[in-house]
C-alpha cells in the first residue's frame, strides 16, 4: 500500500468523515487540547500496571482514531485512567491513513499512534516501510501473529456479519440466503464506502469454500454481486445502514456485529449471526518510527494491552480482544457477543491478513468501479 494505492480505510476516511460517519457512531471527535510537544519531568514513575515502565517525561500522546461512541468509551474507561497513572494525557486527532503514512519516517511526526487494520501493518512491512517498533518493555498481544507483535499492540478484532429484520418469514442462515431475494424478500442495506468483507461474502454465497477464498477472485465475486445489485440500498456510514434497518427500508444488511448489537440493545426487531461472518482477527495501534512522545506512547500501548483493558473494550464496545487472557475475564454471555471468542471464530471466515495486504489496492479499485457502474 502506498499513497497512490491507499488502503481500504483510507477510502473509508475520505467518505465517512465527509459524511459524518465513524466506526461505531455518526460523528468523529475532533482533535482536542494542545498539540504542544513540550516535555516535563514526571513526578513519579507509574506503578500498578507494569513495573518495567520507565519514568515518563512526555506529557501527552496524540492518537489518530475514529471518534464517536467507541472513543467516548475509550476516553472514559481507558485514556482517563491512563492519564491518572502516567501523568500523560491522550489527545485525539481525526483519522487519516495517507497523513499517517507520510509521517511514518518523519523525525517530527504530528501523531504518536493510529488505529490501524492488521493488513495495513502487514502491507507497510511488505513494502519495506514498517511502522515503529514497540519498546522491549511493552507487553505483546499473543493473538497477533508473532511476526507482527513488535509493531502493534492494544488492538482488537471485529466482524462483518449478516443481519436481518425479525419480521422476515423464516431465519436466514448464511450468505446464500442474503442473495436469495425470493426466499427472503426485501432490499439489502449494503456498504458503499465501508466495504470490507463484501467480496468475501459474495464468494461464500457463490459456494467457494472458506479455505479457497484467498487470493480473492474479484471477477467471480463481482459477478455474484451483480445478481442482486438492483436489490441493494447503498449506505455510506454504519449509522445510515442502521437507519435503513430501523425504518424498514431494508430487510437485511451486511454490517459490523457491534452495529447489530447496538440495534438490538436499542430494542429494534433485528437479529444477526456469526455464521460465515468475516472476521478481522486483529488490528493495531501503530506508531510512526520516531514518535515525539515515545515513552508515554509505549506506556499507553502497554496499558491498552492489559487483559483488563482488552476485556473492557469487549464488554463495552463489542470488539474482540487480541490478548487471550482477556477472554477469561468475560462472562459466558459476554463471550457469546465477542467476535473473536473461539466459539464464534470457528463459525467465521478469518481473513488472510497477508493476502489482503497484497490485494488491497485492487480490492479498492475494482469495488468502487463496480459501485459506480
């Protein structure tokens, strides 16, 4: 991935931010607080998290994230406690893939961290432009492949699932049912700019076995998508997709499991399944190579990688942990809602991170060409 061939989330950034969309809410938090890079001596070394933390001198960490509900939760339950422990506040900045890539090798990068997909990290490493390495004392996330653990921490897993209105006659079982408009009539809410997993879902619906999905056969996937294109209502943001379901404009949807849980918790007559869902098994909070607040940045990564913080994100934002011990902190009910819990992961297609990294630019080009036809 390069600036000329941006990742999926760069296109998400361009479209959803312009439309007021975010991963779990319709708005994005603007950057807050001072962008000063001044440092002052910490009054005391932090305790209670990792005895290997050095005495921190940086007074802030700048995080490029998606804002909205998920970051409101992170701010209250994660960033604020971290500030109390470390003395370094967390400053949020709007997400922008291209801007981050341009600062990866900068001596004075504006940001310290970005909320990144796993395949974005893998793609940059493949291109010889890796993100910054974690300090030796930062705990590693054991559910991230070993070859990438030195480059990311504090991330999460998430899934694209099939959701439907419970007013339908019968219960859809898989992606083949999503494409069967005779058996399950009604429009399908379909992502226009937040498009991750759409090709994979089409291939599964067309009968491709899970172990044969990668590398992606774009021609076959798009041909399958053509069969229901007239029945699709495209949405630009997750919030818009939710609206199509709540107002009855669509009877089925492809969206994140977190969004479906949000609708269910709001009392909407909807359901979803993890069966054949598209699981993105790990993401990353990644650094540029020379973060200006390196000590506090590494401390924040270490803090976000604790089982307690990972479990908090699973409980409150419905995203899966990348630390296995966090799963032990979840109740059976909470595990049942967690995308990467083993019992749910076994039902899903887990994306091939390295294959996705290699095909990402073609995915973007071909999908948007199809949408525009």
